[in-house]
C-alpha cells in the first residue's frame, strides 16, 4: 500500500471517474489503492450481493480485456461501483491507512458529485439568461 496518501490521485482521472455522468470506481482500483488482491475484493463484493441481492444495484459486473505477455488477451471480471457500493465494500477494510483512504475516496466521490451539481446549476442559469421572454398575449 502506498504510504503517501496525499500522492494518490482520486478525482479527475484518478481512482474516481465518471460514466454516464455518475462518479464511479472499480474493484481493480480499490484493490490497488488498498493493497489487496483483486480476487479477494471480487469475493467480498460477491458476498455483499449474495447476502442482500438489492446491493447489486450499487455494483455492475463487467469484463475487462488484459494484455498477455505473448500478445494475447484474456478477460477478467471487474466490478464498477458507485459511492454507496464503495462504502459498503470498504467498511470491512481496517487499519489507520485504510481509514484514511476510505475518507479520501468518499471525499473524492462527494467532490465529483458536487461539481456535477455546480455544472448543472450553471447550465440552468445560462439558459435563463439566454432565453428570451415571449410577450404576454391578452385573452
């Protein structure tokens, strides 16, 4: 696990990114940042979903192509997850470094969501300024 937590890029192309406007991360990224084996992170997510199938709403299983040394590719399972999925998964991670990383991940999710809200508000304001008012017609 990286000991310099401030050097870990979380938002804006780091561990948290946007897909269809929503902030997400992946099981591979979580495994890398927390110094865990990816297969163990997959196992933990599988258990979360098995214990409560409603939790599947926070995770999306995908296949990711991975280049092999001799030029071939293989596909590995990877989950994408939203902030709620990440929080449920990371609750089981312990230690002071894990706690600090959990806080940073959640802060990055919040910051990205807030930027999206700011962008939406700015768009609505620009629409108000550029929309011309139609004159009232007496009836």
